[in-house]
C-alpha cells in the first residue's frame, strides 16, 4: 500500500510540474494562413440552431487536384482528421485516418 501511495504522489507531482508553464511551448501564429474554403465542393453540413457563429469550411475533397501533387487523390472514407503545426515551415499538416481503407493521409 505504501508503494501505491508513493507512486500516486510521484505521478501527481510530475503532472503538477509538467503543467506549470504552458507559455514555454507556444509558437508564433502565421497570420498569412487563412482557413477558408479551399475545396471545389461545398460543405455538406450546416450548423444547428444555437451554433450559427461556427465557421464550417471545406478544405479538401476527392475531386480536388493539388497543384504540387497532381497525382494525389484524397480518397477513401475519412472518419477523423486533425490539423497541427508543421514545425519545419510556417504551414500546417492535415492528418486523416481512413478507417475503411485502413490508411492514413498527410496533406501539407
């Protein structure tokens, strides 16, 4: 029981120290990047009542052609995606899981 208590206290101490300063890992925001409609397809969803201020954008669809990768097709059935900062440049990376085709795509 003493070991469990010690390990729990140690884990809580590490958690408290690790969350102490969120400013240390912040990165500048590139104001030149605009999250706007990029796809030729319209959004297939509409905000429900009470959420009218939410911005819905279409970033990419399977009919879009990327100028830097014209052979790339955003295909499959994506069921989850996220955007995160590309630390090698000023842009972002979109990572998508395609459940049915058991694949992952990265769009820079």
